[in-house]
C-alpha cells in the first residue's frame, strides 16, 4: 500500500487581473492562473503531477491518483 501525502494549494481571486491564482509552498514551482475556478482546477490536475515528478516526489512512471 502506498503512503498518502497531502499538499496544500492556495487558490485566490485576483480581482484586478480577473483570474483565479494557485500557488503552493509544498508543490515547488506551482504558480498558475485561470479565469474560472473550474478551469483552474482542471489545469492543476495536470500541473501538480508534473511538478511532483520534476521535484522527484513521484516516480516519472507514476500512474496513480493525485
């Protein structure tokens, strides 16, 4: 059984830019934005696994849930 990890992602609305912004102290390199929270969530589903692999927190061939 694999060990579970929890990563905290901060998402906030930037009213001056009109976008949702996501960052994280735990997922190094994470900084992205999208016009809706739904679009931001969708982007994060791809970006977070890639960053975790680049930061060597997940093996390159990992196929499980994030």
